[in-house]
C-alpha cells in the first residue's frame, strides 16, 4: 500500500485527543496494538498452529587447547570468527544466529547463510528428532558477520523478539501478519521489562526444520520457557490463529514500523558518495 494512503488511514484512525494517544510505532514496540475488528470479514482462518521457539545464543570462545573447536566459516570457506567448542558451534547452527563474547568482552554477531560448503562438524547429538536432511545440512553451515546484533541483512524487516516467527511458506505465506487469540494477554519479559502481548506476529523467517502448521517464534532467550500457553514445542497442543487483512491498521502498523528500522539501518551504512 502506498505510504500516502497509509498516512491518511493512520491519521483518520487517531482523530480526537491525539496528544493522549500513543503513536502506532509505540503500540508496535510496546505490544499494545488493538485487537481485530470482529465485524470484519477480512481475517483468514481460523486455522490451527503449534509453536516452538528460537533465539540467538551468546557463547564464549573455545579454550585454545580444545581439539574439538571450530570457527564459523563464510561462503568462501574462510574463518570469520574465533574458535568455538563444537557444542556452541552447533547451537549457533541450530538457532541460525549466534553472539560470540570475546575475551575482551566484545560481542560479535553472526547469522547463518547456507549449507553449501564441505562438512565441518557433526551436530547430530544436539539436533534431537530433526530429519536426517537437516542434520546433514547442519554439518555444512556457513555464516556471515553482522554489523549489529539484529542486522537486517537482506531482509525487509529485522528479526524482532516475540514478533518474528519462522513458518513453512507453503502453509503460511511469508509477510503474513498473524493474530493468535490465546497469545493476546499473555505476559513475557524482554530486555528486562515486563510486557503483555497483543497477539500479533509476523511471518518473516523460514527454515528447513519448520514444517506444516508449525511456527517458530523468535525470542530473546531471557526465559527458557517463554509464553508457556503458546510455545509448547509439540504439535499435540495447537492454538487457533488468523491471518490479518493486509490493509488492517494493526498489520500495516507492524509492517511499516519494522520496515522503517531496516531502512534506517541501510541509510546509516550506505556510502556518502553514491
């Protein structure tokens, strides 16, 4: 939708005591987007989903004498990180990203790119019941150094804790905004603060281990079992979800606010002599 029309709709929705109303950016950041319009027929569903979680683990560099340590490699096979013990290397592969804390206290961040290199390390013992195909791919993982912990890379929107979910695109189209009724009203912690979720998620990621009606919620890792009413890690406890209409105010606000963060990051990193 054109930005001009977006601006008109947002302005129309906040007529009245605008000074007392939070901005749409604030509503997105504070998880206070309004619930769906129950009189609208634009919501697709409901359909059943079940949820797992993923996060960015923070690990330390390996002991220099550890014979079973591995550096993260880029797509050319070059080492781009300090050496990690194999378990930490594998957790980075499993989660798709990793923060490495160096001996000087610096945090370096990396994100998975592909599995097109030669075999580097066997992670089977930490991958549980995942398919043999996923386990084979994990051994060949290649990474990219991030300029910030939640770098946009080639994304339109950044990974956003408790907003971004990975999906199977054949079931839930990428870019969809989901409303999960049972998620609304659930408490959680993020960056040391307490929040109450508004129920909205955005399907902005995917992975080979996410299948069917599963969603994989990106969390901060502050809690081992966040949102226990939703993140059950088993398909035996599904919840009901709907896809919000693309032109609904909550969906537009969520997409525009997160997209703006990547545009700002691109503008800041762009060379001045374009």
